[in-house]
C-alpha cells in the first residue's frame, strides 16, 4: 500500500509526508478534472457528478465487504452527512465550471481555496498558522495568477462558480480535518462518496441522459481517480496540520497544465514563471526549519 508506506516513514517529518501525499493527490485530481471536461462535451455536468460519486463509492465495495461494513462505523455520523452536502454542492458547481472554463484557468482560480482553508484552520480548528505558512500561501497564489494572467481579463459565469465551489469545499476540508482526529481515512472517503450521491442524485433527475457504454467506463475512471485523490488528501490531513500541507495544493497547477495541454491543446502560457513560484512555496514549507 503506497499510502501506508509514506505514512509510516520513520525518518521523515509528518509535514513532509503530508506534502508528498498532497502532491500525488494533485495528479489524480488533475486527471479526473481533465476527464470531466472532456466528457462534459456530451453529458451534463450534473450527471457526471452523480456517477463520479456513485462509482467512487463502488470503488470502496471490496473494503466494505472485507471489513463487513465495519469501515462505516463512526460516532460522528451527522458531521459526515453535513460534509457530504457541502462537498456535493461544491462538486456540482465545480463540474459545471469545468464545462465552461479552460482547465488551467479553472484550476488556478480554484487555488484561492487554500487561502480560505488556512484562515479556517486558524479560526475554526485553532491551528497555529505561522508567518512562513502565510508567505507560502501568498507566493503560491501569485504563481497561480501569473500562469493564467491572460485568462483573468474577463470574469464569466464559470469563474464565479469556481469561487462558490471553493467556499463549499473549504467547509468540507475543515470537516475532514476534524473527522480525521477520530475516524480512519477510508471511513471518511467512503461516507463522502455515499453522501455526495444525495445532492447530485436530486440534480440528476432534471438532466438525465442515458449514457453509452464508453461514457460509463469514462465515469467509472473518474470515480476511481476521485476516490484515490481523496484517500491521499485525507491521509495527509490526518498526519499533518492542514495549514502546513494545504499550500502545496498549488502544485496541482502543474498537473492541470500538463493534462490541459495533452487533452485539449491548451497552451502552457506563463507556466515557467508561475510554476517556479509554486515550486518555491512548496520547498519553503518542506525545508524551512521550525515548521513542526
């Protein structure tokens, strides 16, 4: 199990282990988002969101059977349900935005999320967010703006949906950090996929279109990628402060630029300079002393 291997590294600090997991999760999420944008040419984003949640839950079926559903045991069921509502609403806004905005632009704008998460970690969870972490957030966000500078000439409906999605997902991430103190990552992700089917299932009734076999296989892949990404991210939140690892989410820009170029021919633009700023923010967190 690669996740457990990283989690149990004895000579590596929890922050560094968390950062490695976040960087890996970025690759899964960027590939999933590119797949959503590709599939949204033929299917409504609401339908894709439902099947992402459905197949994400199916992905956990072997774990559920092997543990005889014990992975679903929790003393914090209401918080899991509330998190699912927030994350489901975020998913609907985000998938709709991906059908309207280039992948690189949407990803860069979504990186306002770590700023909200950093403030939430300090105000809600009581984490000690030190000056260097705020500087890392600022440098990484500057890199995001540099990369998509031409795309910010106009604010359209899709970009507005990205911002709304980030507010919802910030609440979801803070709940995930709280849940990680008592529940296992597999429990948190299983409930996430299960509860997200409720809001997306309601939306599905208004836009249903019978998918082809190829589209179902594509959505199965989306569910798999999403669940893996959330497993990596939730494990990172469990072993490290969320305010310490969240700035490294900026590395997702690099993955998004690669996927956008490969699938849609989207240009790299200012990726060189912006990517360097993103890298600096990540290395600053890893190697600056006194971060634990």
